[in-house]
C-alpha cells in the first residue's frame, strides 16, 4: 500500500507551517504502508496541479492532505469538501477568490473515503485531542480536498482521499494571545496514528461511533 501525504508551505505572514513540517518528519513506513511526502503551495490555482502530478507519478492507494487550522486545539479529520473558494486572505500568489465555484461540472460537495472516525479514535488513543470536523472552510485547505475528490470522481477512481487539519505550533501563537497550539512532536504522533488507522481499516467500514462535534 502507498499513501501520498501532502503539507502546505507557510502562508498568511507566518514563517512556518506545521503541515509541511510535520509531513517531513513522518516515518517512511507506517503499519507496512509506504509514505510518500509532498510539499504543496498555498495557492488556489497551483496546489491541485502539484498533487495531480504526484498521483500520476506515484499511483498511491490513498491521498491524505494536511493543513493548518489556526484556532483549533485538536487534530481534526475532515468529513466533507464543498465546491466553493472564498478566501478570507490572499493566497501566496496574491489571489483572493470570493464566492467562486471550483468546478462547474463538479458535485456541490464530496465526502471523504477515509475512515475519519477510526482516525479520530486512534489519535485519541495516542493521547492527543481529536474530533471529526464537518467544515474544511473555504480557503486553500477545502480547495485541495475538493480538487482531489474531483480528480477521483473524474479520473482516479481507485484512490481514496481526505484531509486533516492540525493546530498552530507554539512559536506561531507567541503574538496571538489565547490561541491554542500543539508541539510538532505531538502533531507528528497524531498524524502517524491517523495514518495507522487508515491502513488498519483498509477494506473495512469506518467505526460506528460518536467522534465529532456539532461544528
């Protein structure tokens, strides 16, 4: 089994992004699955192309995109991506889409194929806070989750894909009073546990249990 794991580069004035920093530190193999690591740009019109090229080259069984969610204190596997770009800030190319449909021929929303409840449970079992999230937002994180699902719908039917948000690193909240963070070692530990659950749950239904919140 091969799993492509991506992380975004820094954006929004931050000099570091925990997504790519964590991805770079992941083991090369988790529960017997080969882990392919990829940095992608925090750019609406480029990120999907980079992932598409990697899918064509690596032929992964799974794609897991990782992104930063400043303000969240948990690791949060995402349930759904929506067909909308609505940037609260510009991306790294200075582009800020507002109320923009990602694909006119795409579904209004796509649900992940990942076992998000098993992933959440595995993260908690590793001693870290986690919950299923029902909103990936409308910035580049939702964009790439939707784009990979669109690729799956139109071209790569055999892959399973999804997204997980992670908190700020401590150094990112020095000047953000009251904002939660998580150290890089724990973020890596949590992502590793989530990927382990993906591997262990392969070919099985997701857990039937409450692992999320109302938001």
